[in-house]
């Protein structure tokens, strides 16, 4: 599946605050917690709870969200399929980072152990 320039632009303009409630619903439905979700977000981005909340309140786009993030050095180890795309084959850096986050949330919801999710 090819990632189009239009798809990349849509991802960049999407707000983190619009997707965040869906992350919560997904993980809680599977018996995981918001604290675990924040742990996963913090691992990927370096954001603490206050920063995550501030970014939600500011309604930042994913472009701004990841511009402010300090991506974990092991983020490149996040591989596999998400939304029909192989993460490691996504060429647009921002789209790839958004899909990294999606994949981590999926792994959390699937009940994967935190050590595995955090690539320890």
C-alpha cells in the first residue's frame, strides 16, 4: 500500500487531541490503564504527563507534537503492520512517527508486556 502525499498532509494536520480519546478507549477496553498509555507515549516522545496534557489542551497537530518530541533511540525497532502499512517502509518521517505511536497503542491494547512494548 502506497502512502500518498495527501495522506501524509492529512496526518500532519490531524490534532493529537482528536486521536488521544480513541487511544484511551482502545486500551481501557482491553483492561489497560491511562497510566500505561502515558508510559508508552513518554517512552516514544520523552513527554511527561504535564506535557502530554499541555499538548492536548493546545490542540497541537501531529506535526507540532513530533517536532517537540525527542524520539526514543530505539523507536526504529518498532516494526510490523499498522493500518495496512509496513511501518519500516513508510518513507515520510512524520507519518512513520505517527504510525509508531499507533503501533505502540495497539501492542498495549493487545496485552503485550510493557518490556516488549518499550523495546527493552
